[in-house]
């Protein structure tokens, strides 16, 4: 994944939101637990506060005293963290637990006598913080009258320790939850982006010619995009069809004048104007080369993936036409092509490709042209052999070059084999040339349809 990856962005957003949610959850749970601890502490300290209030008695000297100490032994242990203290506001005396030792809590002032328990946080022994419950009461006459403040306090370190231990226990659980959430985010992103991956796969299939459209089997959120892409493909195909139609019109408009011009050039040559004829012939071949090349380009712009053509039928039609020409009439034709040899190629493209090879063989053969076809694994193999002089090995590549001409006889534009190469390559095939025992061998390879992938 790169910085521009949508998957990476979604995963990073998922990680960030998960971490933020877990941090917020941890803070909220810790706060709730702290409130729970304080409520439990309130209940416990309230019991002590009520016990101390109930056990207040006057001493023989008229001072306040406790008839019974609270039951918790920590009140008797110096600086234990649990304290009580009583302040007689009329007499100014202070009565406190042994746990305070020589310290004294500075109790907050209470403005009214309402017998209500008030909560405070105050400084305690050793500059510690205390969680304090305090009540201001009115003393009865037998205790000398006046008012008194009674307080029970606990070191807040106990609350902090409880919250910290809770957080420690909570951390593994949050880590497991975080891992599960991240795994869920990964699965969610993977499943969510799967339609886009399918779009990419189908686009690659369209490019390779396996399918022609994306289709409509996509989620509602992706379907508009897919429909737009299919619409663009439809528009492109329509434009290609119009271009092909214009190319056909151009062919009909130019080929006939060029043929007439070529006839006139031949007449000039016969009349003894060889230099003029050669010059005009060069210009004419250039025009033919340009026209034929552009027409071939337009036709090969968009191969249809479902095209099929019978190789034997195409060859039979071509040979019947060529046999009517001077080159074809003088030759023996040997054809051995299975009647069921089917190639995934447009019939017109197959006719032009094979026609160029057969015409080339007929032009150079001395006596015989042999055409054989077979299936070889996943390929349809077609060989066109002639018993002519062949081509020198070092010039085979030149014969396949666009515009390359090894034989200057005739009026061709030097594009025949180059056009054949373009045609078969656009359908996933190839053309190779080689010299056999009797002459040139042109081998055309085309992939077989999936149903015909067997070896013969």
C-alpha cells in the first residue's frame, strides 16, 4: 500500500478512531469506577460518622468524649490514612483519633447546623489529601450546649490506588477489544473495497478482449460509476463504428482512382516513358501505403472479444478468388486444414491476414503452394508454404517491417506482411517467417477459444 492508497487511508482512519474510542472509553470507565469507589467510601465513612455522633458523651470535667471508639483498628494506628476529629465550637476543644498522632485537620467551616453530611477534600498529615465527610450538630444541654463539627476522613491515595489497579486490570481487556476492532476494520475495508477490485479486474478483462462490458452486478454505490464506464465504452464503440464507416467510404473513394492511376503509369512505361512512370509509381505506392495502413489501423482499433471465424472456410474462399488470377491459375494448391479449426478472430480480419499470406505465396511460388492448419495445445497454427526462392535469413525482419519491400515488382505498397502482423497481434497471435526445404514458410499463430484447448 502506498501513501495514496484508499485502503491505507481507511485503515488509518479506523486505527485513529479505534484508539480515540478506546481512550475515551478507558477514561470514562476509570471516572465511573472512581465515582463508585467514592460512593462506597461515603457509605463506610457515614457509618463511622454516625457511630462517633452516637457515642458522644460529656466527661466529668464537662468536655466532650467518646464512650466507644469506632471499630476499625486503623483509627488507632498513627498516620494510617483513616482519621476522625471533633471540634467543640463553643469551648474550642478538639478531640481526635490516635491515627492523627500530633496532627490536626483544619476542618472547613460550616455556616449552618442542618445535620447534613458534607463532602470536602482537605489537607491532612504529611501534606496528604483527605476525602472528608463532616457534619455540624447542635449539642444538647447535658453536653454543655453549643455546636460541634464531627468529621471522618480517608486518605485519597486509597481512591487513586483503587482506580489505578482497576485501570491495570482493564488495560488487557481494552487491548483485546482494540485488536478485535482493528481486525473488524480490516475485514470491513477489504469487503468494502472488493467491488472496486472487481471493477479493476473486469476493466483488465475488457482491455484483453475477454469481455466487452462491466455489467450491472455491483453494489448500489458502485453501480453509477460502472454505468458511466460502460456508457463511455458504448460511446467509444459507436465512434469506432463511425470511423470504420468513414474509412470504408475513404477506401472506395481512393482505391479506384489509384488503380486507374496505376494503369496509366503502366501505359506510360509501355510507351517508353520509364522515368516518368517510375516517379509516378513511387508516389502512387506512397499513397497506397498511407491509405492501406490507416484503413488497417481503424479496423483493428477495437477487436470484439466474442468474434469467431472458421479458418478452413476463409482459406477456401480466398483460394477460389486467387485461382482466377494469372498467378493462381498456374499453381497447384495443397490445402490440409481441419474443417473444425476455429479461431477467436473477426472473419474479415482473418480473411485479410490469410489473404495477404496466400497472395504473397502465389506471387513467389514456382509450382505449388501448400497450406496446412492444426491445433497445438492452446494455439491454432496455420502455415503457408511456397516453393519459391525464399528470403535471405538476414532480410526476414525487413520483410515484416512496415513498408518494407524485398521485391519491387508489381504495385504493392509494402504493407502486406506488416498488416498481417498487426492483425494477428491485435487478436493475441503472432506471425513468423522462415525458410523451409522448398521455400518460404509463413507461420500464423492464433489462440484457440477456451472450449478448444486440446492438442491434436
